[in-house]
C-alpha cells in the first residue's frame, strides 16, 4: 500500500496561507499536492509551504513544487518553502532548482520535525 500524504491549508492573514504537508511527496501523491497548491495560489497572493513533516520527496514531487512556483510567478504571487530538510535542500541543489523558490531559514534554536 502507498503511504498517504496529508495536505492542509490554513489562512494566516488576509491574502496569505500556509500549506502543510506530511508524508511522502512522490508519484502517487504529487497530483494532490499540485492541485492543492494551485488552488491556494488562486485564493492567496502569498503561500508558505511547510515542508517540516515531509518524509520523502522524489522528482515527481519536485515537479509539483516547481509547477506551483511557475504558477506563482505568472500570477505575481509569492511562494515560499519553509522547514526544508537536508534531503530536500540537496535535491534542490543537485537539480539546480533552488532558485525557483524563496526558502525561509529556520529560526535560531529551532530544528524542523524529522519523521
């Protein structure tokens, strides 16, 4: 059986929301994430994607995030990634796609959740 991804959207202020993901962002779950991010960007000018509970991401998951970055850019919206794990940071670096995102640094003394 495939691991499920849990995706939540919470409005944080007028025009802004936080999208949280927990689980594996892969071939199986990428369409759900792609649709959720597309909808969040249609409703908000600023979207923060909390990656702290992602346990795995593959190239299809990365593609979903990149599609959201393109949508945000075309709309003039802001898409930010926060709580980026070392594995995701490495994937972004190796694929030369880190520049597609604004990545929020972790606050001092706080470490992201690691499953």
